[in-house]
C-alpha cells in the first residue's frame, strides 16, 4: 500500500508523528517530514531511508507556502501537528488558546489547501487527519484544544464528502490519551493512556483499513461515542458539570 508512495507527514518531530514516520518508512514509503524543530526533524530524516526534512511552521503563512513550493508531487498527506495546554474557562489564556487552535486546526487549512486540490485534479491521493476523542463532546479544562480538534474532525468529514467519488481517500484517526510531552502537562488521571509507539501502530492499522474514522483505545472510544449520543444533560453530569 505504501511501497514507493510519497507521503508528507506534518508534525513529524515528536510523539505519534515521529513514531509513525518510522513505521511508514518500514512499509516502503518515501517521506517528506515537516515540523518546526529543525534539529529534531533533520535527525529523524537522517535515520530513515528515503526521507527528507522540510522545516515548516504551520502557524505561519509564508513558512507553509515556502514548504509547499518545494514539496513536489505527493501521494498522501498526514496532518499530525498538535498543540495542547490544559485550560479552564476561569483561567483563560487568550494567546495560548489561539496558539493551540492555530496548530491543531488553522494550520491544517493552510497546509492542505496547497496539496488537496492537486489530488482531486489527478483523481488520486490519501488524506489523513489526526483528531482526538476530545473532539466528540465539550470537556472540562479543554478550552482551545477540544474545539480545535472537533473542527479538524469536521474538516475531515467535509473533505470526505467532496473527494470520496474523486479517487481521493480521506481518513480521520481519533486517539485518546497518548504518553507524550503534551500529556505530561496534565495533573489528572488519564485512563487507558498508551505509548506513542502503540498509537503509531494503531494509526498505521487505521490507514491500512480504509475506514473513514478510527478511534482508539476502544475503551475510551466507546465512552466518547456513547457520550456523543447521550442526552446532553446526562453527559454533562457524568463529566461533573
């Protein structure tokens, strides 16, 4: 499936993105790796056959345009860039909330707009957006993060509706808690937390499955999927509101 195909992996320098890059390289994919951290990016590209680094800041229009101009034709794009800051409405930090939204959602609009129209015109391509279980319902302490992931997941649905009959595969992958430098910021218990290596394996499996949407781990996914259809008053009570 991936042998000889070129994938642009955005958000490749850390966590899920970094481990997913290694798995895709093992599958024979040629990778274009993008992230803000040039040093981490270069070290990863040097360790993977057929990979090249293309430094990019998804929050900066000029940076994205410059990267896209040097991209070349690609077969797939994976938007894995992510930012997170625990934040309640009582402790709202405007700058941090905007930064999280820029990375998680607006950056996808900036990046995908340079490659998706070309895929549609060719009648071939693969688009993967990494959402979150937090995007299914409003949660406490998730100002900025939850809404931005929900928007990204909705974008995946928009893309599917436009591209499903044009030869372009669109997929949405929604992880639960992953042990990374971002979740280290949390002071609360994180049920069923998994390693980034495990998350990468599950994400690769989701990509191979061809399903539009995959959520994991199943225990947390079942809770949030149920929460999406429960009466809103009941869900709010379960979450302590």
